[in-house]
C-alpha cells in the first residue's frame, strides 16, 4: 500500500496535490490544524473553510494535527491532548459529517506519555523516519517518508517505492505545500506528479491513511 499525506494542510496541497491525486483516481490524507485556518505560515497559505467541503466531496480524508500545531515533544501530554480535543470540536462545527480518524505528530516525535494518550483517540498516528511500514507495525507511530528531504533525488524516491513493493509494505509519503515555488517543507507539482505516476506503475494500492489503516487492522486480525 502507498498513502499520500499533507501536514498543516496548505491550500496548495489540495489545489495542486489533490488535483494530481484525483487525476489518477486516488485520495490523499490532509492533517489539519484548525487554529491555522486562513493564515499565512511557514508552509504557505493555509486552507480556507470552503476548501474543507470541496476536499471531502472529492473523497479525500480530513485528519488531525492538533488545533495549535503543538510541538509533539515540547508540549506537555495534557496540553497536547487538549489541543487535539479542541481541533475535534472545530472540525465538528465546520464539517459535522466527518470524524477525524487519523493523526500526525507536528514538528517532532512525541513524548511516550503523549503517544499513550493518542492510542485512545485515533485509529492510527503518523510520524516520520524516512522508511515504510512492514511486518509488526506501531499504529500509534507509523513511519513516513518526507518528500522534501529527497526532492532533488528522484532515484531515492523510486527506490523507496520499489523496496516497499518488494517487501509488501505500507509506504506513507508526507509533505506540506505543493507549488511551483515550494517552501523548504514542500515540493513542486511536477515532482509530486512523477511520484504519484510511479506509485501507480508499482501496482500498489494507493489509499488514504484511514482506509489503509483499517485494512492493516483487518489483516492483522485475520
């Protein structure tokens, strides 16, 4: 399996990245911090309220990234959980038909006590690590491959897709903005489309994280 995810939810991740995924019939996962909505941040212009309904209508997954974009290590577990619950309330007001099933840790890795709290709040949670998930995996800290760390080396990206195919693993790509002049946290539409195209050719099931997580849980239980 391969999943494509976007942290913070910059508008370009949807208008450009989402459009590319839709061309291939794929869905992505958008980790939103509702406290950033409508703002200009280090990862670009953030999503607007109208983007939420269009994203859901197109079949993408809306997921959680804390309300305040909390640093996962620097924030106490209690404040971190409070920000998650605040984000859920904001989502319930803006898109009441949607529940946030998956989560990604902002900025850094989580404290152990924070990670334990996540287990009761979400189906799965994603970190980093620049690798894929295979064998026995931790659903509270799924590995991900950040595109921007290899955006000048497409061969490295092809290799991780090939390795995931051979291992029958779950590769989760992550990035932020998708624009012609990306921030240091994002990538260009041309590179993103090359990656999506190669993912399709690999024969992998390209699924949003929530759907892939459900499949992983069913497989583990069978």
